[in-house]
C-alpha cells in the first residue's frame, strides 16, 4: 500500500490533535508542516519527525509528493486555503467551519465538483463514538429524535485558544460553535432544517462578537433543536447534547454517553478508536483510497452553512 503523504497547516492546539490521531493510522505520512511561527513549527515538526517546514501553504502545495492537505488554520482562511489546495490538485480536509461567508463555501463546492477531489470538513460530532452510537440506533429504526437540547459553553472573555494561549484571530459562536450542532441535528434527524431562529446578547466592545446566543431549529420531519451558546459561562466547558426521542433519552458529553437516568452507556466498541479526530482522519484517508465521497463532504455540510447565513441575516 503506497502511503498517502500529507501536509498539515496550523501547528496549534487542533493541528497537534490531528498529528496525534494520524500516528495511529497505517499508510499515512505527514511530510510537511505549515504554521505562522517558524521556530515553533520546527519544534513540532522535530517532535513528529516531519521533514519539511514552512510558513507558506504555497510551498507545501508545490511539493509533488503531497497527496492531501489538512487545514487547522484560522476560520477566516478556511475557504480560500481549501480552494488553493483543490486548485493545486490536492485532496483536502478543512477543520470546522468551512467558511464564515456563505458564497465562499459555495465556491469551494463548485471547485470540488469540477476537480472530483476528496474534500471534507471537520464536523467531528459525526464521528464521535457517543454520537455514532445514537446515529446507529436511528439508522436501525430503533430511535427517532423529537428534540435535541444542546449547550455549548466556554469561559472566554479574552481571545484565547484551547491551550490558553493568545489567538491571532477571533472565534465565533455562530459560524464555528453553532456549526457543530446545526450540522449534527440535520444529520441525526435525517431531515433538512426548514426553520431557524436566533437571538444574541450584547456585542463585546473589544472582540466585536456576541458572547451569548440562542438558536432554535426545526427539521422537515418535525424534530426540533434548542441550542444555547456562551463565552461567558464560568463552569464546565464544552458542548453537552440531550437527545430526547420516542424510545429514550440520551446525553452525550464529549465521548461519554448516558441515558436519561444518568446511567453510562458503553460506546468503546462503536468504532476502532474513541478519538473523534482520529476517526475523522481515518474517513478522509479511506475516501481518498476508495475514490468515494467522504462522510462530512463539502456537499453534505454546505446546508449547515446556508442555515448559519440565514441566522446571520436575522441577527443583522
């Protein structure tokens, strides 16, 4: 099996998660690392045995041996960098969100369809074993969602990343954090979103974004979703999902799953790993090898961004 050679852009908190996941996947080799700070990037490259280091994505795209690129860069760069990869003839996986301007995401889909290359977006919730377990139950006809109740909470009143380091860019409740749930709800309901409402709290004077937001969604099949998001919550961080269905209630907290009575459900055998990022990467590389559309392809996730665009218009 000829190894798939990968360039990874963005050696921050999330890039490291991908590097750790890829270590567990046979037949894949990271050959190039791209990030803003050359010194830090060289340190990470040395740790993971990556030979080529640069601060410019174009340098890596020019390497003929690179088959595929994983983008873990700031949100505002996602769409343009994804286009650059496709136009250079490289398969690409871009971290969530695909874009923060809908027409840029639509352009990515157009170019992906022209090139026929594998292009997917890191909607990790589709791959987490906890959500896969629920998905499998839905697919088997044993569970149907009546309501999803979701809380996405962080304490982030300054511009910090997951490692507590200053960010060079501003994160966004709507275009990043809501994207996870908007996509997951439609995916799990197996039905497109036909109604969406949003309200937001005050705009932060320095960051220029809303720190609190509430979103309501309805799918064509009647399922509803209530999503609360905050950067002001001084408590447990992350996203907590309550699936309320016709045959049970399930609560997903990261990779742990519980029933409505808080009894833990074993999800360790759902897939080959408990690491959602690794499973996402496995799907990307399998789709490349098999010449097929991946789960979480650009085409599959674009409806999510159409909903986010509608919500942004409402909020404006």
